[in-house]
C-alpha cells in the first residue's frame, strides 16, 4: 500500500498543478482514511497539505471572494493545514511544518488578519530556532 499512497500523492501534485482541484479533493477524501491507518506521519501530513490545496483551489474557483461560503471553505483549508502540521510535528519534520505554516500565514494575510499571520510566522521561526539548537 505505501507505493499506492505515494503514487496517489504524486498524481494529486500533478492535478493541483493542472488546476483540477475537485479531483484532488475527491481522490484524497477516499484515500485518506486508509492512509491514516498506515500510521506514516509524513504521508499523512503530505496528504492533508494536498487536501488543503485542493479545497483552497476549489474555493477560489467556486465562491466569490467575500462570500460566506468562501469564508467557510477557508476555515476547512486552515483545519487541514493544522492537521498536516501536527503530522509533521510528530516526526519532527521542520521543512514540512514550515511549508504548512507559510501557507497558513498567506491565508491569514489574504483574509486581512495580520496579527494571526504574524503569530503564524513567529511560530515557524520559533520551530526553526528550537530545532537548530
């Protein structure tokens, strides 16, 4: 199964690049429960991050910028980014954590939430400092 998950992850990366966000969401929502059972935290973090990208792209394509639905979609995206960060933290993957936190800070900036964006960036800097000691 690990090879299948890695292949699906690669396929989803390609689909994100092609802008096929609904396909990414559909694939990952079907595969994620099995991936969670595998216990591979790197894979789980990567899949959650891709799922967040899928939902973000889907929301950009489907909802008006200031709509209630778009705001709800962004909340789903940040929730999946949090799950990805937690998975990366479990295996002490600094790069994975920082990528997720960078995406989250960008979302906060997009929403005009500068304080949360700065807090997220500070968290990323703190992780980097603590892991390089």
